[in-house]
C-alpha cells in the first residue's frame, strides 16, 4: 500500500516530505525564512538637493518678502506686547473744593503708607464734615463724606488703592 504522500520529496534537498501541503521540507522552509529576514529592503539614497524643482532665485525672493513683512509689521507686533495705558492720562478737570478734598486724601494715603496714625482734624472743604474712615479685612479706607458735592459717585483712598480714586 503505497500512498502518494510517501513518494513525494523536497524540491530543494530531496528529503521525504512529511506534509502534503508544501513542496519543501521543514528544514528548507526555515532556511528560506531566515534568508528573507536577513535581506534588507532597499532604502533610497538621500538626495543632495531637497528642493530640486524650485530655482534658487525664487527661494531667495520668498525669504526677501518674509523679511520685508517682518520689518514692516514688527514694530506694531512689539507694541501690542507692551502693557496698555489708560485711554485718558492726566488729571480730571475739577472744582477747587474737589482738589482740596483730593489733597486731604493724599495726607491719608501718606499716613497709611507710612503706618502712622490717621489725622482726625481733616474735613472735606465742600461740606466741612470729617472724612469717613472704615476698617475691614481688606484694610483701612478713607473716603469723602459727600462725594456728590464734587460731582462724583465716590472719592476715596485705601491700603489697596494708595492713590485717591474718583469714580463718576
């Protein structure tokens, strides 16, 4: 009883085959697989010029245009990085009694900065009333007793705001 499988031999070395599905023996199949692993795929050589199709004059022109745009827009970009200043600078136009009230608040501000005792004898020139001094967790605030006489909603100075602040 000869089977057709017993007559088959390896196509490479001639050894008898154990498997009916392949034409090579196990040893030859492993050898072929090892040969394929050792082969490296061909890598293309790096080109000397990366931008072959673009002439140098065009590249220099693009660089020149970029430098012109930077020089043209650069100062405005640097200016945009600077802190913004208030729209209005300088003193408000106020009446004389309001200016006197602001001068008194400067005295309070100096006392708060130096840590001295606040003056008790200062009064608002418009109303002849003493300034309102309030203490809270945020600090001491001295404010005008009647800022409406000066045409303002509030006129005060405090530990957080060391400059007399006028709100309309």
